[in-house]
C-alpha cells in the first residue's frame, strides 16, 4: 500500500507519543509529507528526524493545543512548509480521574481544554486550508469514553462525547466543501497515557477478562484505521465514529453468563 498518500500533506497533533506517533509512522510509510506538533517539542522533533533525516518530507514544531492562535499558526505553518494541506488529525489528549463531586475543577477545565476545545481549534483552522487545497479529511480522536460512561471519568467522558458530536456537525457542515470529517474511538490502547493503569497486574487481569479479544490494543491498530479514514478508500465515509476496541462496547456490561454458567470454560 506504499504511496497511498503520495503528494498529500498530513498534520498530526499529539504526535510525539502513542497513537499520534504510530500514525505519523504509518503515514510516512505510505508516502505522505508530515507536519507534526506536540507539547513535547524535543520528542516530536526527534520523531521527525527519525522519520526523515533530511527534514524535507517531515517537519515538527512544539505546540500547545490549548492555544487557539497557536493552533491556527501551526496549521498555517503546514501550508507554508509543504504548500498545501490534505489531512488533519486532531489527536492530542490527556486524562483525569475523578467523580463529579470530588474532581478538582482545574482538572475538569484542563481536560476540556486539551481534549475538546483543542479539537474545535483544530477544525476551525483546518476547514479553510483544506478547502483551499480542494478538499480533504479531518480525523478527530474521540474514544469509547465518548460513546459510553466510565466509572470516575466525568471530565474525560464529557470531552470525548463533545468531540464525537462536534465531529458530526463539522462533517455535515463541510461535506459540500469536499471535506470528510470522522472520529476514531479507541478502546484501551497501550500508550504512555494508559501505562500507569496497565502496570497494574490486577487491572490487566480485568482487561483480559472483559475485553472480548482478551488483550488491550496497540497504537498501530488505531493508526491503520486513521489512515483508512484519511484515504480515498473511505471516500463515502463522513461523520462516522469508528470504534476500535476489541469488542468492549459490544458487550452490555451485564454478567458474563458463559463465564458464570460454564465456570472455568472462559
Ligand atoms: N490510549 C488509550 O487507551 C486511548 C483510548 C481512547 C482514546 N485515546 C486518545 O488518544 C489520543 C492520544 O493518546 P495516547 O494514548 O496516544 O497518549 P500519549 O500520552 O501516548 O500521547 C498523547 C500526546 O499528546 C501530547 N499532548 C498532551 N497535551 C498536549 C497539549 N496541550 N498540546 C499538545 N500536545 C499535547 C502529549 O505530549 C503526548 O505526546 C488522546 O486524545 C487520547 O484521549 C487514547
């Protein structure tokens, strides 16, 4: 599939780590020119250098997605650098644990800023530049935490739910501009974000039991879906929320009857 993105320019936020970095590798491997941003300036510059030591095809910059003007300047820099813009992957994100009554309000605002407001900034900056390039694709990283509730993740659930529904609005508002807008909804994926959770053997055991596929996912398994959504293979996919979760959200959350009734067989 090499060359699927030949001549295309792809912007990725949160590109220094995890899903963003895996997606950068995937697009680079398929011929894209990249413009990568992350709060971790050193990390994102190191990734760009590893992907393209010449610096011609892959560029990177420090970026704080909480800064609306900064996001706009970063998006314009992709055009200045590579001459056009075809794909925008709004991916940077953070988490915070807390039920509504005890969540630190600062943590609430941080999560809404980084996970939701940033996607608004990314979309508002992307639309006119994608239009100027004759159309393109926006992919927003939502989550299964945007389609369902999690115990103790009030802010994260609110932000990701917002990302999902705003994705639908942008999708219908700009379909006639030739812009397809979709969301990817990862389940539990092994990255720096989830490392503290996955370090617990007790939690891993619960994951192995509750994820129908019996394992957490890899960042590359999200990257391949993002690349699909960005590609012409998805030419009629618009406003979709693609769940990539090993089957977690296909389960009602009721008792595992098979495990209970045939104890020991699952
Ligand atoms: N890992 C999972 O299980 C999972 C599941 C569902 C959704 N997601 C979402 O996937 C996205 C990527 O997460 P990940 O798992 O790869 O985590 P990660 O921590 O490995 O990567 C996130 C990146 O975002 C960057 N970032 C954080 N705040 C930023 C800011 N203000 N400005 C710019 N960059 C910033 C970080 O420096 C980091 O490089 C996030 O939106 C996350 O909510 C992850």
